[in-house]
C-alpha cells in the first residue's frame, strides 16, 4: 500500500489519481480490479461513517489482500475527518493517508489542528490532506445548485500549506459535493494560480460529479493531482441493486443480485480513471 506523496511522485506528468469512496465492502474488489485492468493506481477512500460501519481493521486487511492479489498500487485514505482521535486510530490501524477537515474552523485553529495531524502522520509515513474554505454541499447525495459553489481564497491556501506542510490540499474552484442540477461552472484562472503557487502540495478536486468531461480533462491538465469520486458510485449501486432486488424472490441466489452492481462500479472506476489520464 502507498501514501499520496509516493503516488503523486510516481504519476507526475501522467495522470491525476482517482480517489473513489467505498460505500460497502461488497463493491471493493470491483474497484481495485477496475484500476488493475487499466494498470493505474487507485485511492480507496472512506468517510468516517463508512469506516465505522465496515471497521478500520477489516478495511485495512481487505485492501492489503486485494492490492497483493492484483499487484496494484493502492492507497487507503480517510476522507473528510474532523476528529483527530479517529484519524490517529486510522493511522495506527494501517491507513496510508488521511484528510483532516478543519474547514469549518477559523483558519488559525484549522492550521493548529492540521499541524498536529501532520506531525503524527509523518512519523508513520502517512500522508495528510487538508482543506481551507469549505467546499459545501454534503457527501450523501444531496442535490445542490451552482449558487452553492464557493471558491478557495489563494492567500489562505498559501498560508495553510506553508504552515502545515500538508501533502495535499482540497481546493474549491466551483464544484460542490453531491448531485448537481446542472453542470458546475469552474474557475480555471483560480486553478491555474493555485497550481502555479502550491507546488509542495497536490491539489485535490472534491465534488467532481457535476463536472463535464471536457472540464475534467482541463482540471487535470491544469494540475489537479487527486480527483474524488463518491456520489456517482453510491447512486449507481443503488440504481443497480434496486432493479436486481425488485425481481428477486427469497430463493434467488443473493450473490447474483450484487454482481451487476459491482460490474457497474468497475466500469465507473475505469471510465473515470481513463478521464484522469494526461497521456
Ligand atoms: Zn469532499
């Protein structure tokens, strides 16, 4: 298993790395197989809620098994965690990367807490993603509109990266978590400026579900290093199990009901990873 810094270095000039939210253990093998079929690395990320549901130890051991079985580059990342104790537990259990989200706090407090996480993580070869200025929306499939989008203040971002020494930073350039009613309007000038000045920390795109393919390619070309994909996997899984289970009887083989849903997860991972390629 690898951390973000290793993946950023190995993939410089080649691609942004897809970071996919695992929502249940059932879909996990398909995610890593999808990346393997394209021979690209994959970041598997968990919300603190999913991590609690599946269990940190089970996630770590499953991903170790699957990365060895497929001989794939896999990073296990904790997404949007506001609890430093949970982050330390994840690191101690074997996560290779964590995100401390202090974006709802005043900047000084966010910096102070992020520094504490970085100090703990770096000693253990674990990478840290931070966030300045909230990206907005919600993780669980909420419908949002363009007016909800907000933008990272470059000055805050530079100060944050310089003082915390994070490996990656979530930036808001017009995307919002959840399902967009229409396509997002992105601020590419801001992205260029951030990318030019934040050379020590990889830029992370959150809330990419509403971004068009053309805009996504532009984001990667302009320097996004990690792109999160969450809502789309959640939605696809529910659509597929809804249609499979609606025709099932108690005598139907349960596993057969999950196979189409898993297959679609693999397809999304492959489609997105293809989109994030630079060459
Ligand atoms: Zn996010």
